């Protein structure tokens, strides 16, 4: 028998006696069997009573030890059983014990500790019983300002709790069953399930949730039995797999409560029916404040009676206390959402109806149950219609916008759109309403409205296509079309389509009718030398005499066939050839004979021709320039002598209003001009040749072929000069290839100094440091990534030597912009790129709206300030003073703006 293994705190000594001995290190029976009275009297705080208690116990122990060995062992056998506190503190048992304790957990203030002990524990950071269950005496004494009395008080309270729960705790530790007896009976399990509901007010639970939350040792069958009992007693209701607590309404409990006086019941009922405090006070001869006090007191009394009678701790209304405390909900709103008048007045009486947040923000509050959020959504959208899960304003114009954007991404005839529109409403169970549906009586009105709508482009044949006018930055289009060069002229937008194919592709404009409708919406009438719109697809600038203009072209080219003249007029003004032949050539009917238009042309005398040719030192002239020069420099000259017959004799080739010599065509001439110098400013050249379509065609082709690169607006550098610096045409192509490969780093990107770093990081992240994956990676991809870095540095070095280093990013933008594999858009003064899908050359375009929505969707949640900062720092965009514009552009299509918190987020619920 080892007396060193038997601790003195198991001998039945008082806590004071145990503490006196513990403080001097006498912890086991072996430590005290030889202790004397003088030893005890010398101990600190050992009073006479304590000394006598210990001496009596020592005398008893000595007698037991003197017994035969078997008898002594039998006596001490009870003391060798492991102490419960020691048992729960064993590392292998702590997790099981903590789960059990947590189920019954409570605040320290509810333990019954003395005020001093409670405050000392809380001051040391302990708030719950589960925080202190494993603390030993040394832990307690080491706390700041904790005295002996507080330690004794705590140990006594804890030991009392452990004693009350000892049977269950030992069973939990041993595996859940104490011998053949189950730990909990059915009544106890029912109470614990109700306790779980009280801790999680409005939550519904599956059966497996209870298994996880209840202490160990309760079987699945016991839980199901308890749940069935609660359902039968109507304390719990079953909804599918969920079990939900059935709490009664306050009004029903007031009617049933047996501890209320009739006067008190009457006061409460009057208040729940909406009577004011003043009116109730006047009727009962009390003050308004006293009526308020009665309501507060009697609510508590009804609740106490309900707990004692039905074991309910909450009224049904209490489940929505958080909702009414947080959100501003007036009575009429509460009624529409589904609350009764009595429930609203109850919540108002207990000061739970004082929220200030807008109701719309409750849609993203996960602490509210889904049913309530659904009712809030229905209320907020009471004047809206749900189409395909998207809430739309109950206005025909708003519904048209939604349906065009979703169902008319391709060309759609108006009559087909009407069918689509009405069918969508029907399929979404929208009741017929003449103010919403499109009927025969409003067809003309709807056409007029859609022609001007800024969410589509309208074209010939009453055809429309979804197009986000307000979501795009058209400054690049307006600048590129050079509308300010047109004066007193009329052209078809077909001419602009032909002259600027890159712009048309960049802005996704597919024909002259779409361009006409777009210019109608983005160019103010009267701007650019009195810009005005004619019948589609004609636009005008200032005053223009079409008949006179056509006659001038006829004079320059006569004799000429109708077909050839129509072609020339079409190239000059963009008019449709069928329209020219059918209408515009009527002015020449007196000059037509056998399909040919003829005009007697003045012959230029040989002497004058020889003298005039000596003045000509250029290869390109506008015919109007030749006429003026001839008239100014040659005596007795007549302008009519500058005509096709005489110009051809001078070896000029004529094209529209241009005379060219020494070159087979305008392409070769402009190619020579644009590549004549290694570095060239073409601003003046562009202005000189602006009216000539072939100039733009040639410039675009040279960029695509990499013969030239535009490294600054209107400034070109030739491939010849780049090759001298060691940069070849293949390098330029490889550069674009590598950008293409790496462009899936980000759905949208700008080419800036961080692009290369992002490219390398992207590949490393994809490989996740796996050498085998790196080896398996396509060698061509690795090669092009390395090539991109080499060219990147080469470009920078070259531009640095030519003092153009500050233009490096524009140089790269220009290369990417001339590559058909990328979509380009001017977004907030930055060139934004997006890789095209190989399967489609008409996928989603780069616009301000598509870009901002992409960023918000990517981040999930973004404050407007963060969005502005991100746009500026990551993409170089200019967003000063554009907060409202950013919000207006972003909201919709699944993006929600919270006015209170000032952030944009992806809405998880369809609502405001």
C-alpha cells in the first residue's frame, strides 16, 4: 500500500484544513501521518479548530495503518479511485468534458460566486464557466489580485457543480454509458433539445444537428423519440427535414395567462389594438408613463407564466427582435411584410422597433431567416415584375431594356421583338396589363421610343440590336472619325465605315445604319461645323448642294458610264449605288446617251500644258488644287481646261477628286509617304489626306503588317529603324503572341510596367512550384514568355536611346491594338484590352460598364473608394469626380449598391 498516492483532499477534511496543509507542501497521507501538534500550531492561519480537525484525522489514519495489511488496504481502496477533477484535467479527456460543459455553459456572473471572486475572475479575462473549469489552485493564486477567500469560493462552487454532474461526466469520459443504465432519460433529452432551440431562436435543425450539439451518450433513437414527442405536444413543428420551435404569439399568451388581473389584461389588449398611451391612460385614470410601466412589467409577468406553464422562453415576435431593432420599419410596412398589428405594437412596447437602417439592406443580412428575407424582397419589389429571376420596374420602357439586352444580342426585327417581349411576360406569369404589354395601338410609339433608346442600335428594316451606348467611352471614336474635317458636305455613314474599319471593329459597329443611329445618340446636332442628321444613313455638315457636287464629279470624269460614275459618287460620299442610279443621277439626264454621260471638254493648248506641267513638282494633287493653280499661274487659263482628258495627257491617274502620277495606285503612294522617314510625325500628313479613304486603309494595313508602329499619337517609327536597333518583325509578332498567351492573367488588362511581373507570377502560381509540371509545360509557351521579357527590355532600351522611353506603354498599346486577337476600348482615359474568344469575333465588348461589373464580380465586395483607387493604381484610369457616374454604370445585372456602407457587391438575392 503506497500512502504517497493517496491525496489528503480525499480524506473528508474541510477545505480550510486542506488549504493549510497544501500551503506547506503536505499533500498526501504519507506527508501527514507523522505530523505533530506543534507542527500544526506553527502553520500560518491554522486555528485551534483546524489543528484539532487535522490531529483527529491523523490519529484515525495511524489506527488504520496499524491494522492488518488486508484490512488497511480495504479501508484505503475508496481513496485510490481517481479524483473527478484530476480525471477531467487529463489531456485525453478534456475535449469530451469541454463539449459536455459547453452545453451547460453560462456566464461567470450566474455561478453564485461572491462579488469579489466574480470581479477578480472577470478582470483577469474569464467570462464563462467553460473558461475556468480546468483551472487549478496554482492557476488561481497566480492571477492578479486574487485572494485566498476568492480561491476557496471558486473551488467550492466548482466542486459542487462537478459533484452534481459526476455520474454523467464519468460516463461521457468512459464512452457514453454508465454500466447498463443510460445517462439521460427521455424527459432530460426533451429539455436539452428545448435548450438548444432557446439558444438558437429562429433556427431550424436537422436530426443530425442535434446529434452534433447534444452531449455524448445520447443515441439517434433517443433524439428521434424526443423530437416526435415535442411535435405531438406542438412545441416543435416539422418542415421537411427541419425541426423548428413553435413559439406562441404574445397576444395568444395574454389571452391565456391566468396571473393577469382583468385591468392589466385590458390595458395590454387596448395597446395591442393600437390605442395610444394617452388614450389608455385617460380611460384608466393613470398617467401615460404609468401605462408604459404596466406594459413593461406585465410583459415580463406573462413571459414568466409562459415559461412555468409551457416551458417557452420566447414569444413568436421575439424571433424578429433583431430585425426591428436594426431596420427602420413603420407599421404599414410591417403589415405588408406579413406581421400582425398586435405583433408590431408588442415590439414597439418593448423598445424593439427603433432601427434606422434602410429596409433594402436587410436582403444581405444572413442573421434573418430566408422566409423573412423573401417577404422583404416581395415588399421592396411590390411595384416591380420578376422576369427570369430579375426584378424589373413595372414600366414598359424598363422591361424593353431588360428584354433587349438579354434576348436581342443579335439583329432582331421589331415585329419579332414584340413577340419575344410579350412571350417573356406571359412565360413569367405577368398578368395582362395594357400599360405593360405591347399592343397594336402602341406599336408606332414604341418604335419612336426605341429609335432613341440608349441600350440598342436601330437600323434599316425596323431592326434592332442590343448595344450599351452609355456604357462606352466614345472619345476615341469621335476623334478617329475626324468629324471636324467635314465642312459644307453631306456623306453617308457608309463612307466612314469603309474609311475606318479598325474603329468600326473596335466599337462593334456593323453597318452604316448602326453608325448613323449611334452618331444620332452621341454627337450633338450643331457641333462639328453644324453636324445634322439626314434620313438614314445620311449625315450632313453645314450647307450642301448635292446636285452641284454630282455635276462636278461628272465634269471631272466625262465621258463616263452610269455604273462607273455611280461607283465614283459612292466612293466620294458613301451613297448607296442603287439610290444614286435611281434618284441622284436625275440631274444629269440631259447628258446621258446610250448609258454614257458625256460632256464636251475644253482642250488645253500645248503651250499652256507645257508651261503648266513645269509648275507641277508633286505626285499627288486634289483636282480642285490643280484648277486653282492653273487659274492663278497661267495667263488666259480657263478652269474647265482642267478635266480628265487633259489630265490624262499629263500622265495623271484619276481617282475620285484626286490626280496621281508616277505611282500605280494610291496605296503605293501612301505607303511611300508613310515609310519615307524612319521616325515621322504624320499629323500634317493625316490632315492633308484626310478626305481620301485610301490613306486610312493604307495606314491600317501597314500597322497590321508591322511595317510601322505608332509609338505616340500621330508619330510613326518604321520596322527599318527598329531592325537597326535589333528588333525584328518577328519580335513584334512574338511580342503580341506572348501578350495573348499571358492575357488570361486577368479578364481585362492594360499593358503597363507591371504586366510582365504579373505574367511570370501567373505561370509560377499555375505550376504551384511543381518541377514536373514545369517540365511538362509547353516549351513554346515558355519560349514566348521569355521572348516577351526579352522584347520588353529591348523596346525599353531602344526607346530610351531615342528619348522616347516615356512613350513605351503607348508603343506597346499600339502593337496590341493593331492585333485582331484583342478587343480594345477606351475606358476612363485608358486603353483597356480583352482577349477575344477564338470561336467568335463578336463576343462581349470592352466598355466602362462591362469592365466595372467585372471588377466588382471578381472582388465580390468593393467600396466605391476602393474601386476608384483600384481603377487608378492598377489600370491607370481617370476617375476624378466620377463617383456617381461609376455607381450608375455599375448597378444592375447582379451588382448592388449599399448607400449606407458605400460599397458595391454581387447581390445574392434578386431585389433592389
